[in-house]
C-alpha cells in the first residue's frame, strides 16, 4: 500500500525529491502508509498534530510552503479553511489502490531532507528543524532501539 501511495504523490500532485508534504493524521495504519509513501517518493514530511488549533496548522503549512496535506476524513472540516490540496487517505483508497504495487527505486541520498519537525521555539512561535536522512540513520544505528547489521535493509 505504501508503494501505491508513493506513485500517487508524484503523479497526482507533483511531489519529488525533497518536496514537502504535510501529514495530519491520527496515529494509525494510514499514518504509517502516508509516511512511507512520502519517503519512498523522495519527499520530506511535515508532521502535524491533529489536536493543534487550525491557526497553528495553517501557520506551519504557510511557513513551509507545503502544497499537499495527507489527512483523514474526520479532519476535513477542520482543515477546509487552509489553502492546501488534501489527499484523504481513509477515503481516497480507491484512487491510491489503483496505482502499481511495484516498489520504486529510491534516488534519496543521505544529505536529502527527510522531515521538518516544528518545535515551540523560545519565542512561543513554532520553529522548523530540518532533519536529513543521514540524521535518521545515525539515530537508528547510534541508539540501541533496534539491532541492525550490514546484512539488513531498511528505509529511512
């Protein structure tokens, strides 16, 4: 399913290498599929908590220049005032599942952007922190969360 969402992103909305895609979804299977789809398409994600006030969501999306937001049906009303293209994962399965299931070759390099995380900032205004794929890989190997060795493959 993440391979299919990978194909939907570039073809439907022009997401390419380091293209920013917002994701405002409850922690769920759709969230994992969305994150993997964005990363496999070469994009970088901007995670947004559905509990944030609409104004904060709009400010973050405006600050990053995000043009597409992956979301869920239950959040459409809250997000409708924000000027961004919505891809509603839990109701657009028909469109997404019609895409090829072939796993695309990745062109992502360690110095490409993986995600932009917003913090509260010292001034109270959210500030974006860019995290590269290199940093994600370092975190996986540098911290003993998972045992990985040279014989295993993984996606960052």
